[in-house]
C-alpha cells in the first residue's frame, strides 16, 4: 500500500467564517493538537470541535486528490466517546454518512484495543472512493435531534491512502455480487429519530449505508403492533396526541408530524430507496405492548387501549401488558397492518418473535380448550408442560397460516409473491415455551426464511454470544434442507471489531447458516471500520483468506496535547478541575 497523505490542518475548511479559535455560536472551534510518534508518524495540526451550544454549519475540506484512495478519519472523543456523532460525505454523494465511536464494553467481549480516552485520537477506516473532483463535507447532526443535543462532534485529521492497482484489485474482490448477497439488515429502530430527518434525502441516510454491500434484505420495523411510523388506515401513527415521556418516542412523533405536513410517507420513501439499491424491503412488526411506567403511554396502541379483554393472562389470572394472539381480532389487526405495508410495495413482511413476548398465556379461550381436552388443573400445571406449550403454539401457527393466506391474496392482486420471514429465539426451550413452532412453519410453507437470534428468555434473559445460534442453526438445518426454507444466523455481540466478525462468520456458516443477520443495523453501520468488514460477510469463499489487513482499519494515536493542554495522565484528566 502507498504512503498515506495526512491532512491535519482543518483550519483551511470553508467557509472560514464558520471557524473560530474560541467557542462561538455558529462556528466550529479550531484547536491545536500534537501527537506522539506512532508507527513512525508524528502529527501536529488543527482539529474541529463543536457541540449543541455552538451548532455550526457544514464545512468543506478540499482534498485535492484524484484516483482511488482509502479514506481514514481521525477523531478526538475526549472522555465521552459514546456521545460522539458526526455526518460526513464526499461532494459527489447523495446523502451524508453518520459516524459514531467504536468503543466496546464487557458484554461485547471487551475489545480493549478499541477503548479511547482523552489522551488518544481514534482513527477509523471510513471507505474507499475515487476522489477525482471530490471534497469532504463535515456536518453536525440536525440540532433538533437527540444525537446533536446530547453529543458533540470532532474531526482531527483526514488520512488518504492511494490505492495501487494491486490494492484496488484486492478491494474489488470484495465487491458485492448476486452470489455474495447473503446478509439481512434488521432495522428495529424504525427510523433515526435521534438524528431528526426532515427530508427524503435525510431519510436516505438510514438506507444508503446498505448500498453496494452484501446485504440482500432489509427488515425494517414500520410498526410496534398497531402504532405505526407512517400514515396508516389501520393503525395509529405515533403522534403527540398521546402523552410521551420517552424522549426518543417524542422525537419520533415530532418528526413524523413534520413529515406528514410535507406529504412525506416514510414507508414508501424507505421502500423506494431500498429498491434503488437493489435491496428487498420487508416491512416488520414488533408486536410490543407498553413500556413499564413512566413510559407506558408510549406503547398503548388503539387495540390495547380499547380492548383490555384481549390481553394475556397469567396462570394466576392477572392481566399483563401484552395482547394475545389467541384472539382472532388481535391476529387480524396485525395481519391487516402487514397487508397494508405489502400493498404499499414491500417485498415481504416479518414479525419479531425474538422480542415482546409473551403472545399467548392462560386467556380464557386458551385454557378452556386445553382443560376440556386434557382435564388439567390450572393451579398445578407446569408452564413448561410440552402439551400445554404445543397447545399455545397452535395459536401462533394460526397467525402464521392466516398471514401466509393474506400475503398470497395481495400477491395475486399485484402479480408477485410476497415473502415472509420471522426472527425467532435461539433455543428449543424458549421457542417451545413461547409457542414458536418452527418445524410446522417450515413444513407448511408459512415462511421463506427464519432468523435465529440469541435472545433466550429461559437460559439467558439478555443476549450474549452466539453459542445458542450455532446450535439452533444445526438443529433447523435438516428441515430447512427438506423444505427449501433459508436459515440466517444473527451475529452477536453487536459491537465487535472486523476480525471478530470474520471469526463469527466462519463459525456460523460452518454450522450451516445460509446467511447472516445484523440486529440493530442502524447502530452497526455507524461504526465505520467494523462496517467496512461486516458488510462484506457474504463472501463466504474468502473468509479463510481475507484479502485485506484488518489490523489497519482502526487505530489509537497517543496525544501530547490538545488546545495547548498536555494530555499526559500525570498532569491532566482526573488531576484537573
């Protein structure tokens, strides 16, 4: 690889009127900095910094280069890396790329090589591009959004590495093809409310990171049961008519209201943008009830509010905040919403059976039918009794059958086939308890694919590693082979370096996965050096001979000083103030 070119003096950004050595409203602060020598390089320069107090306009850094380059960005996170957010784009791009810090925690595996503090700069590989005639635009998030109000932005330097013909050849070996498109992106966040999109172009920022990658299908949450993220005839669009205490849902409601005034329908915008990039868009439902107080009002959809008799009931007879699919009315409401989304142009639909459980418990019709057949004593019944669990599963299977019938009807009307794929838990025990009968779903042709997720309520209430996913993939593989149903493995943890993605991909494909899935894609794509690798994990034939050096994709640069202050631990940080 060629010698890198460092642009360390960002005081040359334009317009100059948007730059200031002091903290000034409407300006980026410009701070001197100096680094220690690291890998034979010592830098000094002027970085940009801004937060919600100053809210500067976008600025442009002239790159003055031509030909293909790898682009690295150097950031100063200080002691608050998880609050760092920046938007960048080349002048030829249609939309901005969102970039956030790539720190990890204990539950991610504690990859300490990515831990950053005030005495370090973080360098991350962003992308490769032909820079001929292109410059770099640097922007804060929309000042109305949570990402801007609660965070800050910095950029210390830009590193450009010219790609030789050999380098370019290695990168092009990882170009997406129909054969490598084996990934599913799961966008459970509905849309970036924290980023406060106000136009079609800003909504594109949710979709565009998936372009030219190995992602084939986007599962996108368009409703939490019958609370929708678009104007709906069936459900109730999230709005400020309800009391909102959850700040992200408040932001979502405000953004949706503004979009509706502009005549913008997020569902159709997402579908169209996904199709522009050759992605299959699956409208997804998270069948959630209300959050615990004080956020409960944010999840009380119209059916939940108006029909308390449709809620799940515990063994002792207590109503719980979940709607039961044992009631035909509940199944019909969910199916009608998914039908509406399919009619709008979605390529398929999906239900998240890895969250928001339970879906059937001891409701009167459920228990009465079981007791009449088995003569069971409700007070003494073991909730894990296999006969009881399979009885509950019959109601979810009824939902799956009715959904397949509804999608076939839409397909006949529109002259196409509507796909169905669901996310499920990773162990037999959890799937059995919650009534997820994957065997029947596959054998009856009720699904085209399943995504196995490592959330297993009985064994481990919160997601951890992928051990259960590998086991589940092996267990489902024989039936999948017989029926033609594809099985995808969700890759966990969500925050892992590129080399760990490679390890997980080898293990999951080795277990028999047809492809990989990424839950919470909206956060993964912003971790740019990781996304540079994880977005190419459909290249199964290269997993054991990866053509790129992953050690160069993320680095920590030791600092001498920032803004005239030394960063040595003996004289700064917790010794100050």
